[in-house]
């Protein structure tokens, strides 16, 4: 593999890791202790919603519905 292509691949991997790691490395700021009905949370700008249950972690950048 030539050095230029290798450099591009490495930079791409670093860019992807730098963007995705902070979202998954967050510490929870709370937990669900009570639910009436159902609730979902979305972390930051992710498109996927997760179903919340008793003892589910809540993160600083969560949007809850």
C-alpha cells in the first residue's frame, strides 16, 4: 500500500473514531426510577430511539419522549 493511501485511510479512521467515541463514552447522569406508560430516549443526534425501562441509564444529551 503506498504511503499516500495509507495516510488517507488512517486519517479517515481517526476522524470516524473522534466523532463516534464521545457519544458512547458518556457517563450516565441519571436512571429511570419510575414509568407511567412508555418512554423512549434518543442520544444526541442519533436517529435510533431506545425504549426506557426501570433502571435504564439517562445521558446528558438524551432527548426523552
